């Protein structure tokens, strides 16, 4: 099947494959743990299903966990089918980083709307909200005229979504609608951010570097907040802290941008990020070593690492360094071989497109 402008089916890319793999792996683990292809309600609740008291009990982790649990094989199949059909189009257009951001926001939005639209006892699981957000983001790009898909693509896929949903009992329509809306709004906001970025940054970040900067920008402030318990909780203090964090992220990204403008800058930026990843991993494991080692019934391998002071964070940092250098090997090699064309090409990519 083909649309009028762009093919109906786009081969999935790395982030889409990753999400499909994780969802299938978690379903398999649940099946092995419970001994059933359709886990019971208690098993799903223990694993992270949504239920009415999630927000009252501050169990916010369930807003993410529920999206990787599925009630039965058909539930998993329909969600992964839709993710494969729509994820390839979106990831190809916005890149893996923004694709994962949209998916996460849609997952959270779907969970929150699900909680708001249900009264009384219920359990909700599934990637439906996040997957609907992928379609919502594609619809946003179509409205903005930034993707070559026909109207028939959306008519067919929305109809497919409704048909598959009606064929399964107990559909959480709040999660579907919340995820679709969340994905649409997230995509529109990212487009505005990219328009603003054109005034701040000279270079278009390669996808690997952009994802790395995004992860560090999220992990570093979150880790700092977890380890600093004396922060005031007043609205003014929270707003001030958020502003400082945002400014720090922009300055950090601008520093990477300045490095990319230099000859061999791509290699230097990739190496810098690898070292920052390593330092962040060492710091986190150094802070977490004591509670990890004090956990009763820990695995023998963890016990062996805990028997030598500093071994756990050092080993974790070494693994992170090897992983970071391995994943950025292509960027480093391209940057080392740079004869003066990489920086102009990155600046040209930034100028060619306004927004997404």
C-alpha cells in the first residue's frame, strides 16, 4: 500500500527497534515469571500497572512502567504493529532523540489522562498511549506541512487503530486520546524549540551527540536533586532552580556547538562527551555504592565488587568509557579525518531547515 506522496510503510529505525525489543523482552520476562501468557491483575500491579492511587501515593514510576507491560499476546502484537507502522516515519523525520522524547511525553500524558478519566478500581497497562503519541506527532508534522504523507495515511491508520481497539476488550480510551494529544503537542513544541535553536546554535548536532547531550542534560540535574535533600520546596525556589538548570543546559550545548565549529571539532566533542559520561557514571556509582552494598541478599558478583573500596564505581566508569567510545567511534573517526568540510556541513544543515 502506498500513499500519494510517501510510502505507506517505512522501515523502522534504531530507536523503534529498541522499543519493540524492550517491550517484547519485558513481556517474555513476565510470562516466565508468572508461568502464563496473560499475567494476572496482581502480577501486573506488582510490576507497575496504573491504578487510582498512583498520584496520592507518589508512585510516579508507574507512569513509565505501565507502558512496558501488556495484558496478553494480542495486546502486545497490536501495539507493536502500530509502533512499527508509525515509528519508522516519525524517527526518520525527527531523528532518534526527538522520537524518544515524543514517545516519553506521550506515555506520561496517556497515563495522566487515564488516571483523570477513571473513577473506581481499575488497572491500566500497555504502550497504547505512547504509540498513539507517535501518530499524533506525525499528524502534527502533516498539519505543519513538514512530512510528505497523504490524508489517506491518517484515515487508514486511525481507522486501523480504532478497529484493533474495538477487537479487544477493556480499551483505555483515556490513554489513547491523552497519548495522541501529548504526542501532537510535544511535536509542535519541539518544532518551536528547533526554530529558537537556529538563533542560538550555528551547527546542527549529529544525532548521536544530540542524544548524548539530552541524556546528560536530564541525568545530571536529576541526580543532583536526588542527592541534595536540603533544597527548599517553595514554588519560587523550584522555578529558580529550573531556570538555573535550563541556563546551564543551554550553555553546555553552546559549548559543544562552539567545539563543532572548529576543525576536528566532531572528534573533540565526541571525546569530551565520552569523558563526561564516564565522570557522571563514576560519581553516581560512588554515591550509590554504600546503599547498593548494604542491600541484603545481593548477588555474589556485587558482593565481590563491594569487598574492595572504589572497585564498583571504577569498573562502572570503565564500562561506560568503553561503551561511549564504541558508540561514538564513527563520529570520532569522521572528526579525526576532517579536512575542513565537517563544520561547514553542520552549519549548512542548521541553515537549510527552520524548525523540525
